[in-house]
C-alpha cells in the first residue's frame, strides 16, 4: 500500500491483514519521480519480477 500519508497506509495494511492477506505500507509522493521510483524498486525487490523504471 503506497500513500503520501504513511499513517493512512498503515491503517489500510492493518485492514488487509485483518482480512488474512499480506501487505506492506510505503510512503510515496507520486509528484516526485525519485519517490515513485523508490516504491517501484522496493516492490520489485519484495515480490520479484522485472525492475520498473518510471
């Protein structure tokens, strides 16, 4: 779960976990290309797959 508001992301992750699923909270500012790229890189590292470049 990526959101500009880290607290909101954490709340959503808790809801997802309560439903029996796995999730990870990350803070992202999509207006900042470096922030968006960091989320893409972290996600690729966590779940495998291709490296995403934005």
